[in-house]
């Protein structure tokens, strides 16, 4: 059984920063990849970043490279998404999801939808 709880969203101005947290209740944190996804009003959900907790490899959506950083605290079983230089296009509900590292073959992989466990989401709003 896996449960995920997101926190850290809020309202910030353009250029501001937020740090999102995804706390995972799992027995073997290292067996999972944790991804961050977002959905803006009227838009399709898109993958933002993910990390494989077995080897620490990461990937990012091109539009957030250099601005966002994903990291894992294995002791706390928590994945963070540090978001800097935020712009209005970053606005949306941010969700974290967990899949076995066996299935984590990219942000656009259908395995996130097919096998992923999802949190409840946290709202991020970036004002002009």
C-alpha cells in the first residue's frame, strides 16, 4: 500500500519561489519513482519532473529546466520540488505520483496512469 500527501502550494508573484513536498507512506521508498505532474485550468495534465529513488536519476519538463529541482529525502520518505523563478504559466494543481522504478520509463509513460498511486494535489498560483 502506498499513500502520498502533497503540501507547499500557494499564491506567489512572478519570480517567486515555492517548495512542494510529497510525503510517501511506503515500506520500501527506494523501490519507487516519484513524479510531479500539473494540470492548469482547461489544459491537459503534463509531467513536470520525476526522480528514481533507486539510483537518483531525474528528468524534467523542458520549460522548467534550470528553474525547478527535484530531490528526495530518504530518511523522511519525502520528495521535494523546489520551484524558482515562477511564471504564470506554472499555475495549476500539482500532483505527485509513485510507480515502481521498473515502470518509470519517462514522464509521458502510460505507466503513471496505469499503475501510479496519486496524491490529492496542491494548488500553485502565480500572479503577474
